[in-house]
């Protein structure tokens, strides 16, 4: 069932996916002009390691942000789920004064994120910055400083533009720490280039979902692309109640490839630095009769030969800056697969917009 324009425009999720280029430009301006960002960078100048913390989508965002931070600044960085901060605080306690923490929550209300920020700041004495899309939130009260991206907030349950906007903002923060003006300047240009293309991507992905019916979805990303592969798997799960898994492409050979069949959709996030090795796995999965989707910046003839659908962005940017735009096709895949199954992506089964635990 091809969605009508009326069906699309009635959906919060659709409108928020579509708005991303415009919203990205707005939040990047906010971060560029923010004195608070400069304060966070100045106060954390002596920190040896950055730790990014979140729940669900925000944890996958934390993984992408940590890898971005390490690649752009050369400093150690890692992602930890907020639940581990609460249940296994000794994982962080040993680092002590050398750590800067960033806690991520769209709503600023997620119980585990707010509690983790409190533990980090009050019990572990670790400086804590928050990033959220909500003004005057509980997270802001729990952190030393909090970046608020109001224009990226959403009405939908499923995170789309909030994920990409917070990721780009944290990448801009990393680039400022590194003094990488070229990277910073590339982000608004990337947003400008992607904005008018989202509708075209939507048409391509909707046609793909109409032509195929899958039992399994697999998302594959290596290095900095692994976090967004995890996010892609979650989008198809949330919006369409489909079974999905995530792997590193080269690890997929070591056992998991046994599941590949014509009913398996394999989405590859192809990097530029490791594309040759990743494309070899893509070709192998095509030979095993899997249905393959390649999301890449530049597609070689070999990639096109091995793919049933190619999403080629063709942007002049550091590959780290491609993480946010690479996420958009997966949001669209989840959206249209949900519609095809007769589901409403605005009202995903069993989910609430914010996870709030018993306050006792």
C-alpha cells in the first residue's frame, strides 16, 4: 500500500523525519553561538577520557558520539548505558577526576538517565554535562551544565530528528575541542544538501518496501558506523514490529551469516576508510541470496552489482559527519515498513514516549 500525501502529512513521525535538514541547521547555529558549549569545553580541558551515557536510542547515540569524539579529538571515549552506571558504578569509579561525562536524554525525564547523572555528579564526583531537547528538565537539574536543543524536540514516540540533531551537536562539540574548523563548516553544508533529498529517498525506500516482504532484518556497521547500525535495527523494530539484528560486517561471517536467505534484508552502512573489506562481505551476502541495501557516500561498480538498493549520498565531508545522514534511510525504512504492515508509526506497540520508573 503506497502511502498518500495525506497519510504522510498526518504523521508526526513523517514530518519530523522530513524536517531534519532544516532542524540540523538550526541546532548547529545554536551550538556554534553557545557560550555554554565553550564553558563545558573550558572546564573539561584537563579531562583524559569522555564517557557518553544514555538509554535505548540515546545509548546508541552515545556509542556514535563516543566514536566520533575519539576519532575527531584523539582522546579516549566510550559509551555506557545509564543502567550500568546505576548497577555497576565501579566501572567508572576508578577513573575518578580524569573523566568527563555526557548524559543524553531527549525528554530530560528518563529515570535511569536522570539517576545516572545524579550518581555521576554527587557520588562519583565526575563532572557531568547533559544534552536534551526539553527546557527546564530533571536532567538539567541533575547535571553541571545542560545543552538544550528545543528545535529538535518531537511529538512522536520514536526518536528521529532528536537522535540526529543531538549527534551532530556532540560532533560539533568534539570538532571545537579538536580545533577542526573544516569539519565544523562541513556540517551546515551537509544539512543543506540533504534536506531536499529526503523526499526522493522516501520514494525510493517506499517502492523498495512495496516490492519486498522480509522475515528478518540485519543492520551492519563497522567502527563509528556500528552505533547507527544499532539505531537502524531499533527503528525497524519500533515502527514495524519486525525482527532485527545488528552486527559488525566482518563479524557477520563468523556464524551469523547462517540466517541469510531471500527473506533476509541486510542493510550495510559502508564506510570510506574500510569500504573494500566491507564491500566484500556485501558481495558474499548477495551470493547467499540475501536482499542487500547499501548506504554509502560513494558507490563503486562492485557495490552496485552487489546491492538491490543503493543509497548514495555523494557528499564532500569527513566520514564521521555522515553518521547522521546515514541514519535517515533507516528511519524511512522503519516508517514505510510499518505502514505496509498496517501499523501506525506514531503509535508503536508497547512503547511510551518516556520511560519513568517507580520513584520509590
